[in-house]
């Protein structure tokens, strides 16, 4: 699995675990909902700054979003 695909899987799972919609996550992270959607479908590679914003928006550590990426 490619790194951006594993990230997409992790992002989708963590967002579901915290019970947050893509729209709410986007608002919390300062991103548009479509950006969250593209990242969750692995159609866009995330930048480090974006990963940090998403982790903060979700209230989780960076480790949870990049777990299993080698």
C-alpha cells in the first residue's frame, strides 16, 4: 500500500472513531470539505502542514494519522 493510501485509510478511520463529518473536520482544521474528501480517497497527497492541521482538528496525535506508514 502506498503511503498516501494508508494515510487516507487512517484519516477516514480516525474521523469515524471521533464521530466527525468531513465538513466539521474541514472547519476544525481550516480546510474545505472537498480537501478532506480528496485526502480520504487518496486522490491527493497530504502536505505535512495539512497533516498537522487534521490531527489538531481531530484532537489526535500525528502518530494516529501516520500509523503503519513506512
